[in-house]
C-alpha cells in the first residue's frame, strides 16, 4: 500500500490543493493524507483560495486549448473529406463482404490519423521551436501512431502481409497499452491518468478490430500464420512495457 502521508510531506502547497480540488481522480486514502498534510502546515485561507483561483484559470485555459484543437481537427477533417470519400467509395461497391470490411477498416484508421495529426503537429512544432521543450523518453511513443498508421493503412488496403502486420502491431499496442497505463498511473501518480471510460472505449474498439483481423478468413487473405501473430503481439507488448517504464521515470 502506498504511504501517502510520507510522500505528501515533500509536496508543495499548490500540489496538495490541486489533489483536493480534483478528488475524483485520486484514491480516498490519498485525499485524506493530502488534507491532513495541508492542515498541518497552517496555510491561510487567502493563500488556499488564490491557488484555487489559479487552478480554475488553468482549467479554463486547458478547455479553451482543447476546443481550439477540436476546431482545427474539424477544419482538417473537412478539407480531407473529399479524399476520405474517394478512399471509401469502394466500400459500397459490389466487393465481397471481407473486401468491404477491409476498406472500412482503412477508412476508419485514416480518420483516426487525421484526428491525431493536428495535435501531433502542434507537439512537433513545440518541440522544435520552444526552448523549454524537453525530449523525454516517452516522445517516440507519443508519435508512434502517426508514424505507424500511414504505411499500415496503405499496405492493408492493398492486402499486403506487411500491412496486416503493421496494423496488428498498432492494434495489439492499443489494446495492451491501456492496461499498462492503468498500472503506471497508480504506481506513479496514485490515480488514473486517463479517464476509465476512454480506456474502456479504446479497448472495445481496438479489441474488436483486432479480433476481426485475427479471424481465419482474414489470415488467409493476408497469408499470415501464428508466427506473424506471435511476433506482432510480442512487439506490441515490448513497446507497451517500454512506454510504461518511461512513464515511471
């Protein structure tokens, strides 16, 4: 069991107030220890209120930035709508059921790529131009989807074995990584660092897609066997472990 009382002795007043203001994200024991530690420091109400105001301002700024990101995503999605429409048109043709699903999967992950692009572009711009930017060990994993998805989509559309393997690695990683995120979040931050609902939706979506491409008809189309499945899952597990280890550093 984590000794919150001992850990929180090194926390600043700001950090303690932040925990109490976001109590839904923390374990009850963590809330109790943070409150006790804050009370032991005899901080005045005015200073605590000033911190609360600062936290509220930061929350508003974060929401504004999130809305700006959503607006940018909408603009890019609108500009790419014609591309997606042309890309998706074979889905409604007289192709076989598996061909239609293959094309639908490609379209869905192409949309995911478009969704990720603005955020990752902003991060890349920040890393290249902001002197305060830090190139931490988690950075490669942040850009992993945008690096892996384009070749995976194209090759999977063309029914190439390499496309199946790349997409399988992405799906295995997307299924395994939320589990490691939950573990790492509690070990490092005493809480979930991503909402449980978002993790559940990700597991459901990526898990269902992974299940489909692992079916025998799909493996036959792409000429993959158990060795390809094993290699893809092992690579994804290793990436998830390294990502979680980097998060704990």
